[in-house]
C-alpha cells in the first residue's frame, strides 16, 4: 500500500538495549530512516555528531527551539533533548518509514504530535540487568546510575501509553530484533493505515 | 509472556486464498491449533471430515446448536456453518493460539463473542483473480460463482471492522504468509496482552 511512511518509536529505560536493537533493525531495513535527536549532553566515547546525536551547545539548542525547529523537547538528567521537526515530516511525506529511540518522556511527546506513531517499550527480561548494563558502560557515575534506575521505575509507570512491549532477552538478543521486525511489518497492514480510496482501487481491479 | 492464547481469524471472500495461506502458516507454527468449522454443505473433492470441516447433516447441526454447542452459526449460500465452542474455549485457556478461517459474517460473529480476537481480512491483489480462482476450482456452477462474487463485494463493506488487511499477491503467495506470520508475532507484544501482574513481575526481577 502506498501513502505516507510510518513513524516507529523505540523507547524504554536507559540500559534496556535500545541502541543495539535499533542498530540491528536499521541493517535489515535499508528503506527505514533514522531520526537523529539533538542534545546538549556531552558525547559518550565513540558517539558521532549527526550519527548518534546532534550535539549542540545550550545556546544553539535554544535558538533552534525558538525557531520552532523541534517537534518536542525535554530535559533529562540536567540536559536538553529535542527531536528535529523537519526531517521527520519530510521523510514521512516522501513515503519512507522513520525510526527513533527517544527517552520515555520524549516518546510520549512524539505520540502527542504524531498520534499515528507506533510506540514500542523495550525492557530487559530482568530489571536487574539495567544496573549491570549501565555499570558495564562505564560512562555514568554511581550517583548517575542510581538516578537512572529510579527514572527507569518511573518510566514503567507510563507503559500502558505505549502500543507494544518487547522484552530484550539477555541470552537471546536476536529475539527482540525479530519482534520489532514483525511489529514493523504487521503495522503496515493495520486496517486504519489503508485509505478508503486504496481499498476501492483494490476492489475495482 | 504467559496467559491465555490468542485467537486469529483469517477471513475474506471466497477465492482470496484463505485455505492455502492458513495451511502454510500452520506448518510454521506447530503450537497453533486450528479450529475446524462445522457445515451442512457437501464436501468438495479432497476435503476430509474433521480436517477441513465437520460435515454434518442438517439435523445433526441443529441438535448441536440447540445444545449451545456453537460459538456462532450462520447461513451462507443455503448451507449452515458453525464454530464449535468448546474447542476454542479450552484451547485458549490452555495457552495455545487458535487460528480459524470462517466467512466474513462468521468472523464478525466470532469477534462479538471474543472481542480480543485478531481479525485479518485477506484480499487478492486484483479482485478479478477471485473469479479466476473460483472458476479454476471447478466446484461451483456459473450461477454460484456469480453469487459468490456479489457476496465478495458485500463482504468488503465490512472491512473496517477487521484489524488488518493482507493482500495475497498472485505472483508472490509467500508474502501473505510472511505478513500473517508477522501479525501473529507482533500481536503477542501488544501492550494490552500484558497483565499488570506480568509487568510487575518483570519490574521486580
């Protein structure tokens, strides 16, 4: 079926494995476009400007925001995050799907702006793995990790506002990628994605 | 996630390819159980009692119906059709998924009885293929084929009461099976399939 692309939002607590899962999914779907967020936080080792995030100074961020350049913005652990508006709007209009992986607050803000967006909540099969993964990352202080774990529990309170829950199993990481893959494929077939015109064309063929 | 199984209902006009697609899907999922319908119509060549349908006489059908043995019944082209109730209820309670392929009226009746059922409408990529497939089947008279095609157009009027539309492409029949496969997998992850208790258990692990 033709028509605008779909917006897939993969979210969940820090340490749930969003980065890995979305990276794997992008390898499978060449036609899916990744929406890069902007942030004022410092890059982690290996992160690239324009690939992982647009790393902006606070004044750059505020100027873009004043020009209505963000779909939504939010503050998280003292840093600003935002979703550039024009990329998503133009890419969907061209018929490409877009995937993004904002924090939970950001996902809900995106849903408010794009009610058709598909929201997927990612959790590890054991909550205790969150701490282990954050510690293994070695980019946060113990206090930051404690704050992120507290945030994680707060984030789960919003889980019912998501469309799907996918469990990222520590022992079988490929499963979560397959699950997301199935969700992407299935969502294209939901009846409300079809216009009356598209159904009529099919019926008259 | 544990819990009761899911009920998948694949429907659509005669000649859309329900039989082939569902048969392929059952090969992939050994754990899915097939709900065999009952009917008073004559078996087509190759159809087996208990496999394709329970072929009942009209009086047998009516006795079972009087004993509340059907989830729903309907009349179609002068024959009675019914969905045996106990098989579905028991199989879902055991945690197995159930798949069935009733006519469109039957699908809507099942949805009324099981609001959680997932309804999938199957259409060929060209409506004109319906006639070609019915003719190739050589089991209906020209008058019966004309009646079925008229019924097909009436059935499409109910398409918005379904959850998904899958197009069964003549040139790529495997695509529709892959689509159904994705829908089955994705539906297990829909947030309302998760109980609060299941999410709490995950969060406390």
